[in-house]
């Protein structure tokens, strides 16, 4: 949620913590006990505020199509990408076919590396 960076890269992320309402990572409280924490930790909830900043960095999202991690289903990246686009934030979503939360296929790892390099090369000097 900062304008400090010209670009960002999110891989297999959890961009909306309300989709894991009972707990996440080291947060043992439910969303009903710690709603402010869930909102604060959800980049999706800050897209509009982020879009109004003087400097808005662009964002590359990469996600495995078969991510079975309950906190990082591909829907997390798809919904975040849709919100970024809706608020005019330059972004790109790459879905890696057949990949889970951790990418294993050589082709996927090379594709991810290529996408990241191209994304960063596209920054204004």
C-alpha cells in the first residue's frame, strides 16, 4: 500500500484475507474477533486508496492454476487483478498451467523468470 516503488511482483499471493475468515499464518483470531487485522492485511481492500496516490507502481501477479492452498486459491490473484484494472492500475496476471502453490515444472520456472525480467525491464529509466 505504498507509492515508494515503481513496480511490484506478487506470486501465489493472499490478497484478500477475508477469504480465510477463521485464521491465517500467525493470526489465530477469526475475522469476527480481529476485523481490522484482516482488512489491514488485505491489499485488495486498499486498491482504491492506492490508486489515488501521487505515485502508483505497476503490479505483476503470477499464480499457479492448480494452487490448492486454502489461503491462496487462484481466485485471490484473479480478483485482485480485476480490482487493480478497475481502478486503472497497470497490472498483468499470469496463470501458470498445471502448477500448484510452488512452481515445479522447468517451463513454469523459466516462464516466471522471463515474465519478471520483462516486467522489470519495462520500467522507465
